[in-house]
C-alpha cells in the first residue's frame, strides 16, 4: 500500500474526476488524498483561451506540484492537456471514455434547428465556433468561459439562447437532463481526447506507472493517441479550430478529422482514414496520415 496525493483543479467537475480516480485507487489498496489548486486557466475568464496561452493554462500549476513533490499524480480532462508534455512528465494512463459528443443546452429551444435567426449561442471553443457556423451561419456566437456551473448560470440568466458543452462533463456531474440534444459526430466532430481522463505523473516514477496501469483503457488510449497525433502534426495549439475523433469498427481504428478557418473565409476541411492499430505508435501514425490529408485539402 502507498500514500498518494492527487493534484486537481478545484472546479466541481475536476474534483469529481479526482474523486473518481481516488476511489479506484483506494479499491486497489492505496491511501489517497487530494490537493486542490487554482490554475491560471481558472483565473483568466475574460478572454478566450487561444488569446491567453492555450490549454496548458489548466495544467501548469498541477505539473509544478508534481515537480516539487507536493503531489504524485494529476488528473486531467484529456482535451485540456497540451499535445506535447514538458520533459520529465508522462501520461501514465488514459481511462475509459465517457460520452465524447458535444451537447446542445438551452432553456427554451429543443435543438439547433429550432433557434431563431440571429440567436446568441455561447461557446469557448474555436472548433465549435467553426462547426456551428458551418451548420448555421446566421447565429451570433459569443465567447463563454468559466467552469460548468458558471456557464449554465449564464445561460439560465438569459445571456445566451443556447450554449454548447461537452456531454461528458454534464453526465459526470449528474446534469445529463440539461442536454437537449447531443450532436452526433457526423454533425459536430469532437475535440481530440474529449470525454477521456488522463493521469499525468513524473516519467521517473516507475512505481506510479505500474500502479496506474490497471486503470488504463486500451481502446480509449489508442483512439486518443490517433486524435492527439492529428493535433500535434497540425501544430497542436488551441488557437486552431481542429476536431479529431477515432472509434473502433471491429479491429480497424477509424479516424475522422476536421479543420476550420478561424476567419470563416473557407468551409471546414475534412479528412479520414482507418487502419488496424495494435499499439500507440500505429495509432499515432494514423493521426499523422490524416493530418497530411487535411493539409492536402487546404488546412493550414
């Protein structure tokens, strides 16, 4: 038995995720406590992530806690984790994915088609902005930052006609009834890693890599490796509207990706491919190949 400390953001969803991992580790005989922290991403709410430093703002302070020995592991929503970890850090484990889809949430409207012309839709994601614009160019899409509860409150106060959130977060917090409709991937392709949890450790901690191995989900790990490889090959920043989503069909890993022009000057570029992927390097090679097809199609 070992004593482990999990570094986590203090939002309700992040704490749920950390508690979830804590209970799984405790069931395996470990003693586990949580170290709650506020990250730069939680503090800067008046600007979009792409303008203030990207996804890494949600993980940097947690990595410092690992580095200083105040914590042993950090639990992240994988879509918030930069494509390349700093030297000395490793993604020890990718857990089984929750619903990867985007959710349409509205107090008044049953779905995207029901929104009146010029309705105001909130999202903090450039990917969602581009894909929403492709479906409904008439909508007014406004930035929406803050944790899940803050976003829902802004909707309920009437600041937006609808908002788009990750279905996984709503379901994990028992708020699944707020989902009016979940967009099928054919309509709105998810972000790389959406719905999956990743556990980060110092790469030198062999003991932790071994302890976390049983929590890993092989199919999810291969799928997100392919998705993250698309993003990495395309430059990997959150100022790029990029979607990537992989699923298994029999033994074939099928990967679809879409790139959008932030200025909206050209329609989204889409690409897909499939192969038999038995390990992470094969899955990553699929992602690189799909990124190349995106670029051939005009993505940049």
